[in-house]
């Protein structure tokens, strides 16, 4: 469970860093909205996987 949490947090941080570069350069409101929604869904999925009792 600890491994799942740590790897999920690392993946989320890397994805946010990857998406931050175009957001800072382009500053397009539509692009920002899409990325924020995508990151929010990624965080929701991470929380659901961490809370899942099944250890797969």
C-alpha cells in the first residue's frame, strides 16, 4: 500500500510538472481548464486506488 501511494504521488507530481510548462507559456484559458480537469480526475483515481482493499 505504501508503494502504491508513493508511486501514485510521484506520477501525479511528474504529470503536473509536464503539463505546467505549456500552461505557463500559452496561458490559454481553455487549455488550463482541460489540464485542471484532467489532473483532478487523476487525483480522484489515485485516491480511489489507494482506498481500494484489493492489493492488485
